């Protein structure tokens, strides 16, 4: 009977976890860039109350 290779399983689990975490960080950075690109170029928020 063959012994299970726990080190291999642990490594695969850790690699999977790390990959998921990196994807999450990448999505987070992308959302932040998208949010910043929607802001006005001078950096001030567009407020309607100032126009009235």
C-alpha cells in the first residue's frame, strides 16, 4: 500500500491559496484604478450643491 504524500497535498493547497489571493489583489487594484479614472481630472468630487 502506498503512503499518501501530505507534503505534495499541502504544497498544492498553498499554491492554490496564493493564486486566489493574488487574483483578489489584482481585481482590487483594477477596481481602484477604475474608480479613480471616473473622477474629474482635477481630483475634486463633482458636487451639485456648489452649482446652485
